[in-house]
């Protein structure tokens, strides 16, 4: 298997291809805006919505870099959690934006040549993104379990 094919496979397992852990898309599937905004009382925890905003930001930034586009929306890590307002119509758009961010990064990865001199640096950033996604997906699942919205069959 080519390196790029392996990376595409790993990228998909963190997003929507269940392997030995639940991927991001399954973690947010069926959530309402109210559930996405929920936060445990007294806890210094980000909401599901905030985590999704955070993940979108880094995927969009890496995609822009791979495509050679200028990225002017430079935010620090804390700022990325509050990219959007919290309201019902906005949540649907955030979920769609998460899907677009994944598909655009996947497309950008598909266009990178295995012989590209910047391949190693890109792969390192991509692996960081995938581990970052898996980490925050775990947080999202934990929040869903705490609020009682995680399906019993998962």
C-alpha cells in the first residue's frame, strides 16, 4: 500500500470509517443543537460544539497550506473553540462544515505526490491532525455519555 493510501485510510478511520474506535462523524451523528451546547455543571469542559469548531479550524488550515492558499484567519488554540454562534440553524451548518473540511483535506491529500519534497512535513502535520481528531472525538463521546445521548449499542 502506498504511503498516501495508508494516510487516506487512517484519515477516514478518524472521520467516518469505524475501525476499533468510533470515528468523529459517528460521535456527532444525530446530535441536536441543545445536546451539542450541553456542558456538565461546574466542569471546566468545552462543549461538543466547541470541540467541533476547534477540529474544523485545524483541518481547514492544513488544507489551505497543502493547496498553497494564504491562511489569514490565524487564531490561537483557545480562540478556535468559539468560531460560530450557538443556535439550532447554525449547528446544522457546523456539521456540514465539518464534513466539507474532511472531504477537502482528503482531496488535498489525494493530490500530494509521494515524491513531493515536502511530503514528510505534510505527513507529520496530517498525523498530528488525525491524533488530535481522535483525542477530541473521545471527549465528545464522553460528553455524550455524561448527558445520556450516546447510543447504548455503540
